[in-house]
């Protein structure tokens, strides 16, 4: 190992300790075994698999189409979590019904690496928008945290993780420019994103869309008659032409809005399905984070341009 690499490695480990020192127990891993990582969402698992590749074993608790707001840990999940070397989760209360177990076992909330002014507030005190992955620049920071955790827990393979993370980060940067280029096809006036729940706030802020959701930031909240009426008013008054389905939300919520809009003499198209809180099937184009983001943007361009 040359001196420069040893020096940068030390910096990385020190950085990892400060940036991601959120776990209550630090165990440095035995080189002969694979590091066992459990991730809550498929977005996190995808990044871990790319950076850790052959030196880790990754398990995602929530598969395609699973709603993380409503997900409760099964008995088998508790067993997997207890056997893991590292548990990674989104945080900001995305995994609301698993929060206590994730905190108790010393899991690492990736959103904790974000600066306070990068996190979007909600209408409620001390409740924040957890859907950070829809902003590629912010997601890159969370992916960097994944790299730091792997380096910290398995320092023997540090260079491997750092190199993989650098290559992946270049792909994420390219994805960001892909999105910026694609949305040029949608006029500024048409950049209004009406969805079943408020999952696209970070996307809207990063890419210049006005975002309106029927339900709040968590699907755990009940939809009231008032919520439907307000959204219908907004759609009719602003002559909105399309509303989007989400892969992890029941279609009936959106259909109720469409019917109410029709009763007011306006027609709204139900646009393609967006991937809000989970990746698509592993074998589908939306089965990776990059593929999922491209599918969403392509759907927006198709429906709004
Ligand atoms: Zn959500």
C-alpha cells in the first residue's frame, strides 16, 4: 500500500466515524466472512449491493411495491436484523412502524447525514419529509454514507468499497443530468405533479415541479372528504390534465378524485404509474434506483409534455 492511499484511508475512516457514527455498537468485521447488511428499503439495498458487491451479503426487508410507511417487522425480519453486522434504514420516520426496533438495535439512519436546511418540513411540527431519494444530489450524500459505513465495518476491503462508490457516484451524477435534460421537454406551466401521496417534494424542489398530493407525507394518515375536495378544487381551478398513480398506493384513491373531478365537468387523465416509495420488480427496468428514476421521469415527460 502506498503512503498516499494509507493516508486517504485513515481520513476516510475518521470521516466515517464522524459522519456516520450513529450506530451504538461498532464491530470491525472479520475479513474471511462476508459483511451481512440488512436494509429496510429496496433503494438502500440497491446501493449497498453495488458498492459492497462480492464482499457483502445484502438483504432488503421491503420488496417491490411495499409501502414503507405501513410496514411492520415480521418475526423473520427481527431474526434477520439480529443476525446482521449492519442495519441501514432511511430515517425521518419513513419506516414509522419499525422506528423503535431500528433505533433499539443501533441501526444507521442514512438521512441523518443531511444538513438541516436540506430536509423538507411538513405541516406538522417535528415531522419531516422522508422521501429524500427523489432528489439525486441528496441521495448521492446518503450513498456516500453507505460507503463510509462499509469502510468502517470492513476496513480490509476499504479500497474496493471506495472505488465502487466512486464509479457509482459518477453514474448518479449522469442520472441527475439525464433528468435535467429530459424535463426540458415539459413546459414550465405544465410542471405540476399531482399524485396519490406527498412523496415527490424533494423531486419538485430539485427539478422545479410544483407537487400536490392527495394524502400527506405518510400513507398512514386517513384521507378525509376535505382532502379530496381540496384536491378536486385545485385540479379544476388550475385545469390540471394528468394525475399519477403510485406503485405502492391503492389505485382507488386516485380514481375517487377522477370521479369527483368528472362530476365538476373537467376531465383528468390518470397518468402512468410512478415509483414513489419502492423500486419495481427486480427483472423490470425500474428494478434499480437509476432505472426507477429514469422510468419516473420518462412517464412525466410522456404525460405532461
Ligand atoms: Zn411515502
